[in-house]
C-alpha cells in the first residue's frame, strides 16, 4: 500500500513518526502552513516558519524516503489578528518556490469579515501563481460555512476544480461534491471523521476526487490514520486499486495541478546535514570514543551558507519528487 498524506503538520511531529509512517507505506506528504497553538506576535515569525517548511522539514522527511511538499498561506484563525495580516503582502516570494504545491490553508474559522478578506486575496494569489488552493472549512456551523466557502471560490479567479475543500463530513460532502471541487476528509482518533465513517462515505459517494488525510498536528492525532483507512477499506470489500486511488493517485492528481510534482523518491545520506545540523543525536554505538557527536547545530567544516529554500531571493533545494 502506497500512501500520500495530503494534509499533515510534520513540524509538530517527531522523527519516530516519520519512521513509523515510512514503515506503513507513506511515501509523500503535503504540510500546510497553519497556526502554532498559540498566537504569533509578528509577521517575522511566519517567515522563519515558512523557510523551515521549505528547508528543514523536507530534509527530515528525506531521511525516511518521504517526499515533503508544503502549502503556504495566512491561516484563517490568524487572519483575524491585525499583527499577522501583513503576511499577506509577503506571500508572493514564497509561492514561487518549487516545493510549494498550493496556497493553503485558507478558508474560514469563525466566518468573519477579516477571514473573507484574507480568503479572497489568497484565492487571487493562487490564480496568479497557477496554484491550486487548500481550503479549510470551519469546524462549527459546517454546512453554512461550506456554502459560504463555495460562494467565495466561485466568485474568485480560481476555478472551483482547483480547490480542495478540506475537513468535510457527512453533513457537507454532498454539496461539496456537487460543487465540482476536490473533497478532503481528516481522520482523527476522537473528532472529525473516523475510519468507519470514512468507509461509509466512500460507499455512498464513491472515490472520485476524494482525498483522505490524518491532519496530524500538535494535538491528539495519529499520523497513521491514512494507513488505517486503507485497511478499513480493504476489510469493507474495496479492491486494492480503489484504495490506491484514494490514498495515492487522487492526492497526486490534485497537487499535480501545481505543475511541481514529478517521479522519484528522495534519498538522503545517513550523515547528511542541513545548515550544519542533522537528525542524529550522539555518536554511533560502534564509533571510536573520540568520535565527534552529532548534535543540534553541530559545526560544519563548510563555510556558512544562507538558509536553503528561504524566500529572500535565495535558491530552494531541489524538490523531492513523487
């Protein structure tokens, strides 16, 4: 079983998660930019975060043979904070990077006027850059929020067929499907969807344009939920081709709208570093006693270089390909 998790926040996860995901068949991920669990206090904190999504996180993923892409945006929750909205003026320089495969997460949290403005501007950015959009539908008043979301997308310059409406459930799937957009479902241990409900939705509405994600982050979540959905589908009588369509071919088809996906699997040398840092800690067990330890921020013999993938006109690392 090969798996492309189209929405997972790996910045919040450990290398143990990467190892378990690789063993479960995850070969590619998309990490949407989102909020940190507490408010950011300046636009600059976003820029360092975006650079990490373009540099450090793909490096970590490559250690486990996983291609890492990202989406960049001002998220709906922080669109309401005037300290954060200047980020909207700086997104262009990030959206040109090869590993950015969509604008997102955009959409609604509380359905405010500020969220309207941020969503409209970022849908225009998606159209301007030829990128699809990953759209967060609200967790409250879901059907009303979905309808408002669809109206805004239809009024924008972005084709609705280039939008992925995420966090859907049984109450919203029909109207989302009728809109012509792509359909995203987040499977959680306690909230959102679970494996059995996801299987029931697939039985009723079919696999066309359906993407299943774990949306794993810093809260109670499970980065292996995509695999568990695949197993539940097989147990329910779906064939392996349909499982592959939902867990691999559909996410590839959606994010390929960016023109930034391609064949291949990332391979990283065990002793590779990023900005002089590696994921290793301590010397290997069989190393000589005087061998240097691999530590965070370990010094490199190479001269200092600017952060890979940052947006101030500096080159990004070659994108991992799927």
